[in-house]
């Protein structure tokens, strides 16, 4: 976390006719008039990295940390045992399975900007964690595999970004592998995602001939030298257009570069920063995260293109970031960041104002007044205490089982709740049996922790005498995470006994209406945090209930107002 800071950037960067603004959007409300808060907000960039599994998300995360000076050597997501682990995949199950199962917060400084990088799980089974994380960011970096193109999970995550008007920067990865077509992937992005893809650089060669990228903005080429395992910064040479053209001609590699550039200049749409912020354009960068080729341009784009924090929507309308009073929302809860203390940390996206040590805030859900002694800036599982933070920052608060996902904390004024999507209707259900009765206390404590994190939901079956808890999750792999973490973190081995249900819906109804429901024979009525929910074996049962009760409101998403 102790990364070196460079000098502050200017509010406006102009290069070769391309204009990138880093100004804060128009703000409304009761702003801080000193200007100091606004200056701090301009120096924040909060973004997520999204992709389909195996597109290179965690590898790019490691390389961004490497190029920003936060790591001396980047880890490998997969590989031989002697290779160091990644910083972002810090959990034991992530390191053993080679996949991300939870979002990771990485706060670091680079060139005078304080970045809050949120590395999200790529697997569809952990999509709910990713959806919550996307509620806390101002921008997203979307990674595409040059060969596989726009894959299923990428489409889902992009739709979430589009719905929330989150601007997206695209990084086309794995150019060092053969079989990709840089031009075809632009067409695929436009056809599948419905957004203009504007290449701001272009690859010099592909596969084994991939040697660098040509920056279309600065009209310069950047040629890289390979480093062992790609774990260090790749040496790079900057060439002007004429020198790059001569080298390409003499080497015989990447001979189509000049033709491609001429084609792009004649056919591609010009990049417009305002359209990027509006979500109708995505700037595209090419490279290889594993080889450390083309990583620095992505980091530069996060400074020049990624917007600083803007107004956040609430049940009172948009709230300005430079409001005098503090406001924030809990989007993630994580236990056992420090296994020695069995602590629980709530991650807060600060939406307005400033956090100060020892401040008193109100928990909107309960009206409880809470004294916040200290916040923490987090770098994976490491943390540093901070006495101050402002809108756009992501900080961690030590939690004594007080906070829930989606909770709003605010100071002064009337009660408000920030918008967000906190619960998706689960599709996997199981009984969890504790295998060691002498560890029952640890089993219960561990399960409560995982429920609080949102890994699974605890369901209450009023018509069953079964002693084993009934739990639910969005994806099957989440059940494996529960089994693994109960055993490894709480020394409470368990057995997962799958149930036959495959989907569910929350019900908005009075207790009398719930009693009068005519459920299909194979459906089950349960309660989740006091709210009725029906479990179905298939979509036919769901349709049957809808036909029997056409006025019944069935919900597949639950927000704060329904919790």
C-alpha cells in the first residue's frame, strides 16, 4: 500500500487533438464551499475490472499494481508452486483453485491519484458479489480474450454497467497468442454489446510476432522486450512513426500495421470523451497482461479518461459528492481478513462529504447512532488506518455484526438510502450438516459469518423439523466455498446435502395473503430475514403460482427498502 506518489496531474490533458477532461461533473445539493474537498475528489479514481473467467482479469490487476510501483514482482494466477501468489487472490481457496471467489479492494496511489481498484470474480456463480461491487465504482475496465471475443459473462456484466451508466474501458488481452483478429473483435464489440469501439492504440504483430503497440493518439510506437515469466516491468522503446515503419519493414513482422492504421483513420469514428462518459463509446487498448505488453497505456487511461466521483442516486434523488455531510453505503462484508483476530470488515463506498476519525453517523436501516473510531485503507488483506477519507474512497470499518449489505451510513439531515442491488434470488439450495458435534459452536459461528458476507442466505423453514440449516446461494460454487471455509477457517467440517429446488422468488404480501397461497405440491414456502420466499423445482411451478395468483408480486431482486 505504501506506493510512491508522483506529482498531481492537471485537470485537462490534451494530446494531438484528443481532449480528456478530469473535471468533476456538475454537482447539486449543499456543497462544501471551501474547494478543498472538491480538490481531493478530483484526485480519486474508483474502478472495477470485469471479464469472463480466464480472460486475464487477475493477471491485469497484478500488472497494474506492478506498473504503479505497488508490487516488486507480479504473481501468477496459475503455474508452478514456486511462483508467488497474486496479491488480489489472497484467500486460500482462491490460491488453490486458481479462481477469484470474492471481490478484492486494492487502494494505492500513482502519479498523484488515489486509486480504489475493485477486482471482481469472473465466474458466473459469484455474479452477485460482482453486481454489488459494481454499485461502488465510477468506471470499469472490461477485458476481452483476443481469440474468444465477447463471452457470456462479459455480456452480463456489461449490461449491468450499461444499466448503471458506468463508462467502460476495453482491454483486448492475449495478443501474444495466435489466432486473433484485432479488427474483428472491434466489430464483435459493436454488434454484441451495441457500443462504438474506438481503438486508441493498435497491435504491432500478433502471436509470436507481437512486439508492441502503436499509440494512435500520440502517433508513436512502443516496442517491448520480453521478461522472464512476465513478472517484471517489460523494457520498452518509444519510436516515432517513421522509425517504427522502418523497423517493421526491415523485420518483416507486423507488415499489415500500416495498412491497418490507414484503414482505421479512414473508417473508424473519432473518440469523444463525452460519449465515453455517456456509455455510447468504449476506448480500446491492445496488449498482453501476462507478458506485460501494453499495460501502462491502460493505467494512463484510468488517469486521463476514468471520471472522478460523481453524484450518487438515493431515495432522495442524486446526492452531490461535495455535500458537507458524510454519506456512504456498505457494498461488501468480509470476515477473517486477519485470521489471528477473526475480525469482520465492512467496506464502505463514501458517496458524499468526508470521513473523519471519531465521527458519529446514523445507520439508516435502524436509526442507530454509531461512533466510527477509525477507517482503514485496504490492500487485499493488508490494511492501514486512516484518519480521513472523502467521496469516492473505499474504506473498511471493523464491524461487530452491526452492518448488513446495502446499509447506508449518513451524518446530519433527513434519513436517506443509497441505491444498489444487494440480493438476487438464489438458485441453489442445500442442508448443511455439521460432521463434528464437538465443533458445533464453531460451525454456527462460521455459518453466521458467511451469511453476513452474503456468500449464502439462511432460510427458515417453518414446516420442517430438520435441525440442519437450510441455505441458499446464486451459484453452485458458492456452496463449495462454504464447505471449504467452514473447514479451513473455523475447523468445522461439514457436508452439503443438495436440495431439489432450482429457483426462488421473494413475495410481497401480508401474512394473511401468505396463508392463503395455493402453492404447487413441489414448491416450498420459507422465510428469508423475515420476508416470505417460495422455492420452486422448475419454471413450470413458478408459472403455476403466477396463474393462480395473478396479482401476487414475485421478486427476483431485493433492495434496501425490502430488507
